[in-house]
């Protein structure tokens, strides 16, 4: 589906839906060619799957600053800049020749990592869910041409999608998991990942909810799995470290995500969910599998038929 040629994209797609494509390994099992008549935005090294599909995105985003981009990612950016109908969103550090491409928009970004005041990265998921929308909106941009926040690329992509007017957003290839087998022994117990290193708050909540035993079991399972992943034992004993798509894919794989990185990604999705819901924008997870349960799950093919 072709995009508008108007440089002012604000509200241009009001009432439409868009599919935001991550880089999870589930894309290898996702019928991307079925998205031909849908608006789509992809990111980073998505081009490494292009040799297996005819589908190409309408929008491409990479929020990495120029100085932090390795050669392989640079090649992916250049490949999209040369695509005739793909509008590219890049960090403002990309100037000169990159910014001269007619379908390129360079956006001022803020990584949120150097703030002295508290950000969603500094509190628990439980606290993010209880925080006021006004506080969360400190870390959300309704006009990405002025500023876009980049907790992670999907976080920035969602801000841009909302700004362009899309009121239904579907996520694909967002496999987000703890990098291994599910650690929750008791599904109806507390999730230790939501409390990070806040052990006291975790067990205080467990006592209040009368779930001390299940909280202890889930916490022990979580710490054990964390140790297995951090030491690389799982990768040495299994094929868990297989690359996305094919051997030349050089991005991180799920097993390389640390507990902190996984938690920060998950926190960003909770903020997305709350801000979008407040603004009447519906976000769904259409990923094939994965462990991101922040959004309602939908079946991709059934969605496309509706």
C-alpha cells in the first residue's frame, strides 16, 4: 500500500490501522505477504527477511544515533532509503546525504537514560500501571517532529503511528520473552519481573495478597533462570542462540537480553498501552507466539479478513 507524498503526516491516516513489525524470530513463521494491502512500519534490520517475502513496508524507522550504528545496520538503513515508496524515520544525528533523501524525516530523539529525575525505567511495572497519565505523558510525544522518546524502537514507532492518525495498531514480531522457558510456576501468583530488584515491595505485596508461598516459588524460579541465561549455560546446552531469519542476521537474539534489558522493554510496552488507551488508540498483539501479554491478543489472519 503506497503512502502519502505529503511531508506533513500529522493526522494523515486518521481512522486507519497500521501493523508495526518488530524483529523477533516469529517473523519467520508470519505470513508477511498477506499485509500487502495494509499500512506497515518496520525497523532496524528487517531487510534480512526480504529474500523470503515479497512484502515491503510503507514506513521504516531506526532510532539509533549515527555514531552508534554498526556497518550491518548502516547497510539496512541505506537499503530502505533507496526504496522508492518507503518513508524513513531516522534520528536527527543523521544529516547531510542521509537527510537529503526525499522520503526521509529526521526526528529529534531523547533516550531517557540520562535524566536525573525518575523515569518509567526507574520504577516497577506495578507502579507504572498505577501512575497518573499526566506523569507518563512526560515521556511521550504527541508531535515527533519536535521530539520523540526512544525507550526502544517500537516505543518510538508507536508515538509516530499515533501522530499520523492511526487509531488501531497491531504489533507483529514482538516476541518479547524472558529469553527462555516461562519462569512463572504459579500463573496466579505475583510476577517477580514486575518488581525487578524491589524485593521488599515484592514480598510485602505477597503478604498482603496472601500469596507468600507462590511468590517465593516464582521468585526462586526467576532467579534460577536469570542465572542460567546470564552465564550462557542455556546457549551451550541447546540451540537457543539461533539467529533470527538466517545466519547473516546480526541483531541480538532473545537469549542475549539481560534481565534489565528485558524489563525495560516490557516497561515501555506498559506505558504504550496506558497512553494509547487514554487517547482512544487500540493496540493489539498479533505476534505468532512470544511472551508479551501487555496487549490483547489477536489472530493475524482473522484480523486481515475483518
